[in-house]
């Protein structure tokens, strides 16, 4: 199939539609909508990992000058819910409340104060007297299901809304199992079997803009929620449920967003802020401070993966075991779907195995909650399998690249995992229609100099050892038969178009990419498209920015909508040219008749609006997908380990990625680069450190390291074009896949350098030194 | 107390409390292009130029800026007439969510004024205090290199 097409607007680096306004500091984020009349909301956070609130006395706080209101669990509706912004009904347990009677981690909500200033609100928090019955916490997921473990969700109103495994009395938040073939039997037959346990750690998204919202009542008494979210429509629905009011009373607006990475696929601030507006009648602003961002938002789920892979002497993988214990922390937000994705986005890559045993056990602990984070379980799954494949390659005495090449999925092939593992239910069968992984491996290898790597091994310093590692990856593009995106387009007098879509640009550039898709379809420059997105009153529905869905799924909706508008333009053009619609052609901003006569888009628009048989040229379309076509990628890392200090440094990192047609190649590269650096930072430094009582002790950029500019290695991104027939102009997703590679690629490179397997992240100097000493 | 500041070329007096931070004064006075990220002096989003030198406005009292000049991102270019750095950041794909960009461009401007031909390592060191979680920094370094070249008149 053709891999390059002739495009004029897509596959081009057009100017990002909001780029210059952002570079000039002109476009607005939530905080920029502050007008000065807002009350400031602050939350009293639990100091205990596990405790029952026996009594709260807020009278002294309420009496303070400048304090407008204090809310405790006695003042707000008690509605069990999930904070996860997912399709409804959600496959996450309904185990959280606006204000709980029982706190389940250090940093959980206890009470809320609204005051005239942040300082006053903070002072008022200190005046709230809380009497706790402190309970024994569960701080290790390995202990959660022990007989005598304290029960974290022991209130009887927590429940699920769809039939998913949920046994809170055993601290089991959810579970999933999938067996294909007979694992033991197949392993028995294998010539080589490797097995090991891997552990992927807690981490935080660290968007530079924290969670923030401003809620006010409009003159009609409706709540207008301006918020930094990836899921405006889920925010509306969840807030409506929590406040027991209809959706018609709520409007959610998402302005520019300062990054999300999954952390803002969660309703963590809007419900309590809206409740405070109802309580006080005043506009209210709530912004997380950095400690809350770390300790009280959501995290990368901590997973312990028990793995085995068996192969024949030729390296053909026959059996894979992946048994996961996942720690969801205090609440089960996204928990089942994340553990499912650890398998469903990973196991199909090696689709020729005769036996697969996949188990996910998700347990509660009294630690911060997991949730959506770029990669969504696949990051943890790839760490385990791609590291284990390196061990297998070593056993087989085989080049790790060759091992991948003979085993990975190809065009026209499928995997039983697709049909088995879905999002809280069975999945959707699919055949791979585009796969550029072979090319990714070849081009990545070439750019990295994989075959010549031995020449670079010598460092000239006895204490510094150099090593080389690689891995291969896939992800998905949207959640098939669940996610829905919609768009509407109308035509203006000058031949420009308003494009309204629910899709949520959280900094990724989706407003630009989707405008390009509309422009390509309508044969106009992207500049003639005026995008407006993510406003529940003004734009169509979209599930939001997650599951690598926007370019693919929202792009399909936009293309369908633009095609509909294009047909209306052709019809009106034919009428004006007095010929049959089959005889006209779409030209650049015009319609041409059979004799070379043309009418411009502007003339067509004016005709449709004012001149004859008036009818607005406009359309509304929506899209769901029956597939989730995976992007593919090959990653290569060159690492130097200082054997005296234990420090591992990435010198060079190459990723070659197949995202189908890159609608905006530069933005697509930027997605790869950002994801990869986040992954490198996760592999080498990012982790949560807890006190013996379960308190997060490094909840600051001071002690939680994220990679800065000086930490950037020599990085190369190669986009490998394929054409995905089900995607808009051949596009697949690109945003998440890149974060999955660094943990295994770097772990493999460290082993190649110094001969120690790093099976627990992050690979800090202490851990590496310890491993070297063993 | 009253202080006098020249902000983006306009001199004015401002009423502040001794503990008012520079970022709070600036945002209160409508300079909302100064972004509050971590609010504890680490992320660099609140960077402004104080007499041409980058400072973190979230860990500085407004009074410490008395009688000095402050430049925010609005002070160096507009959408219709952008600074070369702003143009290059957009063209090179260095703007994703954009939240870090005002601070990062101001750090870059200060760097290029001191060193018009920085090596890649010098750019990295000069902009190390400006966190970006979106881009992986690759395109931002490219934008600064390209802007430096254009500002020198080499391109």
C-alpha cells in the first residue's frame, strides 16, 4: 500500500494555530480568567494514611473574618463515585466521595474552606479541629490481601456500576484474567525459558500548570466551570452527579491547558469548587499547590510483574506469562483498565505465542491513588517484557534486534489478546492494517549505529562502562466501540469555516492537527479554519483527550464532517454553475464546472446565506472506531555507567516511530521527544518516597527530580510513514507510545555495560551500586 | 509601601505590602503572561527580566525590584511584530502547551544578549531553570540556535 500521498495541508508543518499567541503570552490559561472577585478554596488534607473522622469542629474557622464558608462531609451530598474521566458507565469502582467520612491516604480530602485570600483560607484550615480514630494502614501492596489486613473500603455504599470483579472486603479493587493455550504445557516444551519479577514504580505527571479551576454562576444561575481538564464532558457529568443536579445547570469550558499527561483525565477539583459556589453564591477559584499536585492528585500505578517467556532454539516465542500485582493506592480510579492495558497494549506485539497467561490483580493500599498517565499501564508492561526479552536473547546468544524481528506482529496478522482484553469488558478483534515496525527497526538501527556499537564501547576510563540496549513497542489509537468524538463545521461569507469540536487540546496541538484535516478535506489553507474546542455548551461531544484517541478518532469525525460540508459546497456550486453535481470538481477554494467556469467558496457561501434557496452550509458528524490501530516504535539507548558512583547516563537515544501519516510532522516529533524524555527521567530518577507512615516525603521539585534541559541526551526521532486506511489521511496515534521505551531500553543498556539486571525502577546510582556490589 | 517600577517600558508607582511577591504584583496588575507553575522557585515559568537579567518572580518580593525595570514576554514582541525568538519557537515546534514558553524565551533572550553564539551546552545551561514537560527540549534548543543565527544576521 502507498506510504506517501500527495497532500497540501496534512503532513505539513503548518503554523500551530495557537502558537504565536502562546509565545507572546496572550492566550489564556485558567488562572488568567481570574477577575479578583473570587473566593479562594483550600482543602484540609489528612495527616493520616488511614483514619475514621469521628468529629470535625469548624466553628472557629467559620467565625474568622474573611472566611466565607467551611464544608465538611456533613454539608455535602454523599454520592459514591469514581473521579476517573472515562466513558460511562465507568469500569472503575465507585469508591470515592466529595468529602469522605474516612480518610485513606496522607493527603486525602477532609474539609474545604473558601476565604477572601489564599492566606486566609490557609489560616482557617489550621483552626479546624478534627478528631480522628487512627487505623492501621496498608502500605505495601503485597500485604493488601493478607488475612489480617485492615479493610480500606469498609463502607457499604462503595460499589461498581458495571459487572467487574470488586471485593473491597479483601482490598481487591479489581482483577482480570485471560488464558490462551496452556502455559505450563507450552513452557515445558520450550528449549529456553526465562522468568523474573519486575517492579515499575510510582511517578507523577508533573504538568507545569497544576490542576486549577474557577467556577462562577452565570446570570441564569448556571454553574460555569473553567478548568484545566482533558475531559470537559466527563467533568460536566461527574459534577452533575456529585451535586445531584442536572447537566443543563452546568457549562464546562477548557481554555489553554498547561499540560496533562493523563493527570487531568480526572475530576479532582471541580466538584468541591462547584459545591462551594452553591454554598457561598460567590465565584470560587481552586488551584493545587505543588505538594497537592504530587501527593493528592493521581500517579503512575506501581506494578509488580511476575513474568516468564519461553522460546525454541531459533528464538521463536512460544509462551508468555504476565501476572501483575497492581497497587491502585487509596482509590480505584482507572484501575481495571490500566492493568488490562499492561497486557492488551503489550502482548499482541508477540502474537505467535501458542500460550499466553495474563492475570491482573489490583489491590488497595493507603498510599496515593493511581490513575491515567501517558502509556496507561503499557509503560509498566513494556518494562517487564522488553527487559525479559533481552534476557532471553542472551540465553539464546542472539542479537536482541533479531529476536524482535522474528517475533513481532505484522500487517495482516492478529492476536487473540485484541478480542479478549478490552476496557472493563471483552475487547474488539482486529487485524493489523499498517505496521512499519520492521522499517522502524531498520532505520533506528542504522541511525543509532547498532551494528557498529562495539566500536563505541571503549570509554578510555576504567571506571566508566558503556552499554547498548533496545526495545520495540506498540500502543493503540482510541478505545474501539467505546470512545466517541463529534465535530461540527459551518461556512462563512469569506469562504472560511468554523470548526467546533469536543476534542481537547491540552497542549498537544490537536486544535492544529484537526484544523489541518478539515482544511485538507475542504481544499482550503489551514488558516481558513477557525477551530474552537472543548466547551460543553458550544461544541459537540467528545470523550476527551486520552487513550491516544484525538488525532485518530476526533480526526475521523472532523474528516467525516468536512466531507459532508464539501458535498454541500459541490451541490451549491453545481446549482450556481447550472450543471449536474457529478460534473463539478472541487478546486482550491473554488468549485469548477465542466467548461472551466468557477465559483469561489466565498461566492458559494454568500449565495447559500443570502441569494437564493438559502440554506446554511454546515454539518455535524460523529465517529466511533471499530479498531484501535497501533502505532509502532523501535528504541535504542546508549548508556554510560560510572562504576564508582553508580550513575547511569544516557548518551544517545534514538526512536523510530510509525504513526501512520504524521498530520503535523514537527508536532508528532515533539510528541515522541517529550514522551521519550519523560520516560528517561522516569527510568533514571523519578520515584515517590514514602515515610514509614505512608506520607509522601518528596512532594516538591526540590526532591522529586524531573529532567531538565542539561539532562537531555543526544536524541534523534525518526518518523517512519505508513498509511492506516481506517485513520484520517492514514494517521494513527503518536502521543503515548514513546514513554514506554526508556525503562527497558536503558535497563538493557545498563546490563550490557556492567552486567547487572535492573529489574526495579528507577535506576538510581544507589540501586546500581547495590546491584554491582552483589 | 510604594514602589516604582518600569514594566515593559512604562514607569509607574505601585502600592505593595512588604511581603507581596513580585509575581503576585505583576499578575494583579494585569501581566498575566507571567505564569505561576510550581510557586516555589523551581520550574521557571514565572521568569521575568529584571534590568535584563532573568529572575524568578515567585521567590522575590516586589519591593526588591523597586526602581528597576522589568520585562515580561509582552515586552519583547507582539503577535503582529514578534521577537525573533518568539517566531523561531513557533516555527521550530518548540511550543506545545506553551505554559513554560514565556519564561523560557526570556531566559533565552538574556542568554543571547550575553552570548550571541552559544554552543548547545551553553544553551542547555542557560535554560536549565525552565522546566518543560511537553517537548523534551529538543525543538526548544533548535529554536534558540536558529534565533541566535538570525539575530546575528547569519541567516
